[in-house]
């Protein structure tokens, strides 16, 4: 009986030890990588309302990081439009082509309408409606 109890104790200790030695991810780095630092800088610039600098930084991210280039270009468009540079924002938006989300198209269209560029606004609203299909976003456009 004592032998069985001892065997159970040894088995449970070995099992517990094996479970605690699972592979783990490394701890986060104390300093971000160069790409992460650039992304954080772009976000901080946008939050502090330095939109042109933020757009330039997002464009740098798009050039350096192909895996997130589309996201970076979208953020660059958002920053250019927020800076009031509608033409540059539209040019970047046209480069996105079908990767432009409906909410970004609507944001750009609203900005065009605000500055009384009604042809630009109408074109972007139509594009948003076409991209959105039969959704609430299409109704909004």
C-alpha cells in the first residue's frame, strides 16, 4: 500500500513538473524594435495633432514594412485628410484602390464636402456606395 502511494506521489510530481516546463514566449523587450518605434511615433504625432508629420511617418512605415503597408497607407490618408491636405489624401486613397475601406472613403468624402469640393465628395460617396454593396454603410453614402 505504501508503495502504491509513493508511486502516485512520484507520478503526480513528475506530471506537475512537466506541466510547468512548457515553452514560453520571451518577455517583451524593454525597448521597442525600430519599426515599432516608428509606428509609435506616427501614432503619437497624430494624437498631438501633427498630422502632416504623422502622414510622412506612416508612409515610411509603409515603405519599410510590406506586411502592414496597406494599414500604414490607410493611416497616412487619414492623417493627410485631417491635416486639410485633401488632394494629397485623395491621391493616396486612389493608390489604395480596392483596399480602401468604406469608412475611410466616407471620411474623405465628408472632408471634400466640408471644403466645398462637391465633385470630389460625390465621386467618393459613389465609390463608397459601390464598395459597401448592400450594407448600412452604403445607405450612409
